[in-house]
């Protein structure tokens, strides 16, 4: 991987005040994805679910001065920690790549107010945001609606197929959250619906996309697995008390939490790998 590209992109991102290595690792991962998608200079890209702009900044760097990244997110600019979405994007917009980025927060892609000309974008990026969705139906409706807007879909999400024991805490954390999220009417959680790689491909194909290539990216070095584990262990009691769960499901979740606590003390907690595909 070209270290100069990483250094150039990092200059455009707000540094994490607690650990300077966090942004570097996150950016390196996004660059791996964008290189697999083969994002070309001069391209117009629609990014759905931009968050704090980790992927936005990488794509903006790759499309160059002649390109455009139109990033949208349903969340408020005040959402996110330790840096809010709005503060992070504002920092990026003031950097050397800011002139090729347009961002719309609090924007629901399924709203009738959101529309673009047919074939306007060269790429539509949907990366690490499908688990935020309310249901498989919502993902299907999004992928179906956006199909006419762009030529190529670039999709990425955590791969639920555990490759090594150190990934078990991340997987358990995801599974626990996905179970109690099924009973919520509304949520701001990171994980609301769990999709496996087969689910993602099947939904995309039903929505009219043809998958032409896929890959598994080693993302085990990312910090997300540890973050999800810590979140579940600190918040699961409050979460399961906030919804009306069947007694048997509560017992099952408690057993899963006990298992998570047992494996949380291992030396290394690795994130899951990332599954990505390209579709036309």
C-alpha cells in the first residue's frame, strides 16, 4: 500500500485525540476497499451512509480535482463520538479535498425528495452501513431505488463468517445486539439488522444488480470489534430492560453475554473480516 497516499489522506482527517493510530488503521482499510472497487480519477460517486467521512475522504482523494463525491447520511450532524459527524465532515471540507465533496445530513435516501438523474454517478458506495438499517426490506428498497442513478454498486460490510478465534468477541457482540434490536420500535444503535454475505448478495440481486466480483478483506486489525464488545458488556442490561423480550430470549442473551465475558479477557480481540462486492 502506498504510504504517501495514506499520509496525504490523513492530513485531511481530524486526528483522534486519544489514539493517533486509530485514524491511520481506519483509513488504510477504506483505501483497500476503494482500490478493490477500482475508483477512478474524475469519477462521480454517491456515498450512502458517509458517517464521519472515513470512506468519503479516501474516495475524494482518488477521484481528484475533476471528480465529485456526493455523500449523504440519515443521521444528524450532532451524532457520533468522540468526534461528531458534523465536526469531522467540517474538518474534511476545509482540507485540500473539500472542494470535491458535497454532504447532506439528515437525508433519507428513500424519501421522495431524494432523486438524481439516471446514470448520473459512476459509482454508488454503500460501505459498512447496512447493519444500521431497520430491516432487510429497507436494504432492498434502497438498492432498488438507487439502481437507476449509477453504473456500479460498491458494497462492503463485516463478514459474519469467523476466520479465527480472536474474532469471536466481535461476532458475539453483533449477534447479541441484533437479537434485542428486533424488538425495538426505533433505535440509534450501530447494529440494528444483521446481514450475512449471502443475504447481501441475494438482496442486491433481487433489487436488480448483477454481482460481477467479490472479495474478503482482512480487517481484523480495526478497532471496531473491541469497541462493540465493550459497548455490549457495559450496556446490555439497560438495553434488554428497555424492550419487552420473551423470558427465554432474555436467558439466551444472558448466556451469550456470559460467553462474551469469558472470551473478552483474551490477549487479542480482532475485528471480523470485511466482505465486499462490485455489482452492475
